[in-house]
């Protein structure tokens, strides 16, 4: 295997590698998976708002520029034809034709004209063609033509015994072909024979067009004919040989007079109005299928192809042309150059060339396999800077003149036409012209840093930029053999930065801006004008390219390519824009490259080949943005459609709203982006996004206005979409609720006041009652104190009386004792008769009841209830017993009582005993204690 590989490599080097391809307009591809329907697409039509409608095997397809929608026919059958007329989309299918209208929700609704008018179609009849002429719409099947009057809704039918192949509208007239019979014309609802000829009777016509010299008849397999003044003749054109090998199926004449022919198995042919071939595009050039069932030119000159497997859009009028290496043999283009009439491409696979402006294949130049970094045409010589060294290119031959690896760049040296300065992986080298031949001379010693970007700032002064290390200034000796001195400049290093010379200034560009080198101070000064153009939010790469031929400075941002040139009337540079985004141009960031092919045409190498653009034919296409649908979330989190034909007021519970919109702009290389704001809550514009829908959730009540604007590349939509809606207040904020709140509030205020009054009244009453209680208590206290005072006084009286009673009693006792003592002594006297009278007086005094009465009265004053209580408890006791009880109450002993009763001590004891018995006291119970406790 090793030997075989070596042989193959040798053959490739010897004969060159061939790469097939051609420069074609941008093609946008939609697969069945993209539009979610079936493969075949039989007819295409565009509405006045630029929406695209396609008759597909699965039904009617709608494309609004952002998304696809499939509307299945009521019978779920194949649609064969479609035509936009006013606000209606007419379609024809299997045994049915009718029209679609959008309802208030933006959804298409179908009306069957055959059923509405009770039209009896033939069995298995299919409607393959629809044309519109004034107030009429014509539906063509293989057997009939149905003429529908839009105004009075009447029908006329043109029958045919032979097959009607197709129907055509030519300059306000309706033509159709009957196989075997010829070409007919409809006049006043009737078919009139135009021409019958063996040349065309049994061949299928694909199209009929009006030319200056008559009707042009395009046939499926037999070329083109001209019919004029009753004569049919072959239209002799340069493409007859090509057409003879193709079978046509579809055709359209463009607004500029050119033709696009769709074939059954060979893609499309683009012919000019004279029949010369402009371009042939098939599957290997980018189409998704070679069978072209239908063709339509849209409002902006784009060509829509309904294929046997998918839908393609060709930007035929685009200023861009794309060369795509589908095989991958070419690789990523890093550099390009034009020499004489040849185009050279330096890629990561090698150096390729072909004849300029031809459909020739690119061929690999032998010996250049590998990474090519630069191509530079200097002094009549094409230099190729390569990973493996440096080559000189002469047509298709490469001669290596240096094996020093990694040639990034070559620079001319002022006043030294025999020398060239090289920037390489390992510093700087010098090439020398000796006897008319370039050769490697020397490495410049003293600097070994990779030198991808170099610029002269003086005769022997060079600036070198290294993306990871920064910018260096080198001073080189006069013979360019060694670096005398170098220093790193103060400017910050930047990834994907670059150095370039423009208008006698050296510019350094990285993320933070564009800076101009000041040679006097060895510093970089920011250029605000260029910085605003090439950096900022749109910054992608610091690679700036100076195009000396037209004095233009090129830069690359996210959404566009910019070039500036000196102003005509001012010193400020004028900026020009090429609207092609990073995603579409597919250029390797940091290795952008450009080649002027002519004064207006430029080539940009990319990862798949290259793109060319004619900067003088760029024209912004006008487009609008449309609201396609609106919906709100229901209680079950499902979206219900909104009638967006007028402003709507939504209930508060439906406060999540979804909108979909689109801008039908069909330029493949310009990405359509949208920006919105919701006035009333989000008053600032959102960031640009490719999303063509927005959902606002949980919006508060209020009035809102949705505003949406669109741009495609740098081209803005002609209008700003606006839709107003409102979210109703919640039930608890509605007027009736507010009235209820007011009433409740007033009731609350009334109740608060009522209860406050009652509370304060009660509080006042409590205070009054408290005061009254306090007064009452105070009175009671006063009364208590008064009573206490009285009691104290009474007690004092009682105590005084008790003292008096005690004193009187004791005095009485002592008196009686004294009297008894006297009596006793007198009784012992010898002269009894002399003292008898005295003794009688003494006895009378001792037995005097008045003393008892006084005592009893005094005792009752002190203890008035005692006598009554004793009498009530013991009714049997006598007054003498009460007298004894009184004395016992005073806690007098028997000895003290005896004199009071004028009896002996023993007699007192006897009385006590008897009293105990009357009172029924137990033996162990004390009589005195009992009396005291009563």
C-alpha cells in the first residue's frame, strides 16, 4: 500500500489535482424535513405581501420568510396547482378546486368551488393549471377548462375530446394546447383554433411566450419554435445542441426577458432573451434535486424551484456568486491572486489555478501540496508563501526558492528593488534578485519571533505584530542582515490583531479599536472614526486589508464587510457596506482575504471555496414585516388564537400573550433578524435575534403596544409592525368592585366610628362607673373608717363602761366583803343587841336589789344580747341564774361572786353546779368557758 500511495502522490503532483465547480448565485435549500410535508412540489405562487404558496403532495404550503405552515386539503389529497389572486389563494387538486382565505386569526380556510356551485367534475379529474385574467380565474384539467367569474360567481366550461396539456396566459390572452389538435385560444368563453401543425400537434408544450417576431413555443423535447402569421418555424439558437439532450418540464419567462427552463433530470438552464445560455445549475452545483417540477419568479427577482424532492430558492439577481468545493479537494482559501487571465487560490491543500471568468476546473499546481499562506505579485513575479517555504509561480509551474518554513508575508524594501523582506515562523528573512532570478539570501539575525504582520516605519525600521506577544519595533542594519535593536511597544497585544499601512499611516487593529502609529513618540493613538467602524459590538476580527489598487481599507464585522475610501468632499473616510454576515460568508476568522478581480468585482476566500461580489450592483430590496398570529394562554395552559385584525382587550386571567411575525426577505446571504419592544412595560428595544416570535407572560393589567422591526443584513424593513392590545383589570380592580370596596370602606368607617363611639361611650361609662365605684368605695371606706371610728369610740365607751362596770363590780365586791367582814366582826361582839341594828342595815345593804338593777343595766349596755341569748338557749334558768351567768361572763371567780350574791363560796359552787345541770353541760365542759363563748 505504501508504494501505491507514493505512486498516486507522484501522479497527482505530475498531472495536478482537478477541482470541479462553477460560480453560481446563492441557493437556499428547503428539504421536506424543513417544511414538514412530502417531497414533490407541483406549483408555486407568491402573494402581494411576498408570502410563498406551494402545491405539495401533502397539501398547501405557506412560507412567510420565517416559518413553514402546511394546510391539508379537505380530502387530504394531492394539490397540483396554486395561484394567488388578490386576497385569495386558488388551488386545484384531485376532483376539486377552490380557494383559501385567511380568517381573523391569520389561518387559511378552504372553500370548495366545485361543491359550492354543484359542479360535476369527471371521474379522476385533476386540475394542473390555474391562471388569472382580469375578473376570471381559469382551472385546467386534462379534459376541461373551467372559467370562473369572480364578480358574478358564474362558471363556463370548455370541453375537449383530446388531452389539454397546459394552459398559458400571454399578453392578456389565454392559450392552451390540445394534443393532436394544435394550439387554441379562448375568446368569449369559447375555444378558437390558432394553429395546427404536425410540428407541434403531438409534442408537449412547456411554455408559450410573446417575442418581437411572434409567439415562441417551448416544447418538452423538440426545442423552440416561432409562430408568426400562420407559419411555425424552428427558433435557431446557440443552445439547440444542449437542449437536444434535455427533457423540459417547466419554464418561466423572467421580468427582464430571460428564461429559466426546468428539466426532468438536469436541473435548470438560464437563457437570455436571445436564447443564449447564461448558466446551467444542477444538483452538483448546489440544487437539492435535478427534477424541476415548477418555477416561479418572486417580486424581487428570486427564482423558486419546486423540485421532485424539496424547494430551492436561487438569488439570480444577487450581486454575489458562490464557488463551493463540494468534494473538499480545494479546502479553505487563505489567499488569492489574479495574474493575466488566470486566477490562483492558495488553500490549506495547496495552490490551485484556472482561467479567469471561465467554467474551467481548478487544477493543483504540482509541488505545492500543503498550506499556502500568501500569494503576492511583485515586479512581474508571483510569489507563493508556503508552510514548506517560498515558491515562484509561472502559470502552472512552481519553483521553490527557499526552504525556510512558514512564509507569512513579503514586503518590498524602499530603494532596494533587488531585495524582498519575508516574515516567517522564526523571524525575518531576505530574498535577493540575482541575474534575474530570485533566491534566498539570509536570515536577519537577532529576532526569532514569528512575524506574520510586518510594516516599515522607516528606511531600516520595521514594526512586527505577534498576536500573543504584542508589537515590536526593530532597527535593522543597512544591509538587512542583523537587528541592531528592538523593543516592545506599549500597545496591548490582541488575538486576531493585525498591522497594515493605509494613507501613509500604520494601523494596528484589535478588539479595543484601531490605532495609528506615531513615529515621533513610538506610540499608538486611537483613531475614533475607524474604531467606530471596525470594532465595538460588531467586532469579529482585527484583520484589516489595504487594497492599494483602489485605495480602499477593508474590514470584517459580524454582520457585514466594510470598506472605506477617502472622502470626495472631506478628509473623513467614507464607509461602504457589503451586507453579508459572518455565518453566510464562512471566512476563517483572522485569516480574511480579498482580491479585486475588476474595478467593481471582489473575491473573498472562505472555508468552502470563495464568494465574489459586485459592489456596484448591490441594491437593497424593499420588504415589510407582518404579524402572522397572536394567541393567549387559556386556563389549561393552551394557546387560543386572537383576532388580531383589530385591538383586543383580554381578560386578566389570560395575561400571557404570544405573537409570531415575519419579514419575507429571501436573500440567502443576509440573515433576517428581529427586534421588539412592548410599550407599556418594556420601553427599550430588545437585542436583535433571529427568533420570529415572542411570548410575554404574566403581564399586569394595562394598555400595551407591540412594536417589531426587522433587518436583513444591514437593510431595514420598510415598516415597523405595531399592534395594540390591553389586559383587563382583575375583577377585584373593576369599577363595580371598587364601588363595593368604597361601600365596604364606608361601612367599615361607619362601623369603626360606631364601635369607636360605643367603645368610648362604654369606656366613658366604665370611667364613670369606675369613678362611682371609687366614690362608693371611698364612701364605704369613709363609712368604714367612720364605723371604725364609731366602733373605736363605742369600744372605748364599752371599755370605759367595762372598766366602770369592773370597777363598780370590784367596788361592790369590796364593799360587800367589807360589809361581811364588819358583819362577821359585829356578830362576834358581846353586845349583840347593840349591833343588831347595824347588822340589819348591813344585811339590807347586801340584799339590796337596786345594786343588781344598776349592774344589770350596765352589763346590758356592754353586752346587751348576752342575757337574751342565754334565756333563748336555756329557757329554764332563773333570774338568779342569769345573775350568776352575768358574773361568770365577767370572768369572776366563785370567791368574787360569793360576796355579790351574799352567799358563801360553797353556795356559789352549788349554784354553779345547778346551772351546769340546767344548761346540760358535760362534766368535763367548763361552765365559765361556755358562758364566755356565747
